C-alpha cells in the first residue's frame, strides 16, 4: 500500500515538474517577445531624439552638408558634428547587434538599414566614419565598411561617366 502511494506521489511530482517546465517555456517565449518590443521602442526613442537634434538645430544640418566638410569644419564644429554622428552610429550599432542576436525584428531593420545607407551617401560622413570606426564593434565596422565601399564604387562609376562624355549610369536612369 505504501509502495502504491509512493508511486502515485512520484507520478504527481513528475507531472508537476513537466507542467512547471511548460509554464517556464511559455514565460521565456513571452519574455523574448517583450524584449523585441522593448528594443523596437528604444530604437524609436533614440531615433526620435537624434532626429530632434537636427530639427531643433538647423545649423547642425548645415555643418554636415557644408561644402568641403569635414576639412572646412572648425574645431568646435568638428566636435559638435562628431558627437552627433557618434550618437547616431552608436544607435545603428546597437540595433545591428540586436538584429544579429535576434532581438531586433528583421522587418524593422530594413528601415534602419535604409536610413544608415542614406546617411553614408555623404562623403563628409564617410570621412568621419573612417576616422571614428575604431570606436565600434568589429562586426558593425565590417558591415558599415561594406556600405561605404558600395557608395565609393557608385561615385567612381559616376565620376567615370562625368569625364568620359556620357555614362552608363545616366543612360540607365533616363530610359
């Protein structure tokens, strides 16, 4: 009789362990979803804050797009732009890392990547990146360097067309 009670108690204990593991699994899944949502919210807040700097300080946008930048920047201007770009690229770096580890949704990354690519269209920002990339994670540096190489190849092709009396680029965009 005691053996039967012990066996029944072991069955209930085993069932309780299984139910606990199932419950923990559900909690982990829910926690992962909440983490992804928090990453997206944090990204939106960081982006809004950074874009707000440009909106509230139009002279910052003027500095970034100034002819001859970054060589034409004064020391205070260089510091100001560098701090703004550092905040921007740190934001991209964090999201890139979150994406690599599956925390940041691929769908959201598409828009972030487009904004990063758009900012690297600027030769001044690419020059700043060349001077500043030592401060960032190697995987992010590799990623950004690939985008920079794409922009430089595009500019080289466009430059060949400017000196050669007609370019493949302009022929393809007017058709």
